[in-house]
């Protein structure tokens, strides 16, 4: 399926602002419906840096789709496929700039449940709520 218009727009905006001139292909598919009718499906994604390609498997929640898309874009912009300090500094600056309507608590929850390093870097950057989220996760 084609990526939703908001995702195409968001990707174009972030790449343009970052001075990325080479196009990035965006592949989008919907996560399969879960056997449990009311269960939420999570989003996941993958960035292929040399092929300049992002693949998203979209879950139920729109805000999580947005975070996952920006996470993959941050891999492209940072030219870093790892989840270390350098990557997360770029990722957090992108989240805070392009997702002003998603509460920080939610950003910290989504990224923090994926990688502890996300919270370590967020705390180091002074992002509100990151230290307590890190403590709850068990630092
Ligand atoms: Zn990643």
C-alpha cells in the first residue's frame, strides 16, 4: 500500500530541513490484524542507509507510527544505523521539533520501551521526564 500522505509530507519536510538532497523511498504496510480483536499492534520500521529506503510496518496508533517513521528518518539523517549517543541526539532533536503535539511522556515511553539508550541520551540532553523514565526502567 502507498504510504499515507502525512507520512510522505513529514518525511519530505524533515529530509529537506536536514539538507538531504537524495530521495528516500518509503515503503508502508499495515501490520496484520491481531487474533485478539481489540489488541493493539505496534509499529516497527527499518532504514536501509545505502539504499536510501525506509520500510514501515504500521501499527494501530497514529502517534507511534509517527515516532517510528521519524526514528527511521533519523537513521538516514545521522547516517548511523546504530542506536548510540550520536544517533539518539539526532533522533530526539527531530522528535521534539516535528512532533510538538505528542507529549514527551509518550515519546519517552515509546522510545524507552525499545532502547534504554534512548532514555540515557534524553536524560543527558535535559529532556523533561527522561530521568524519571530512566529510573523507572531500572538504570
Ligand atoms: Zn533504529
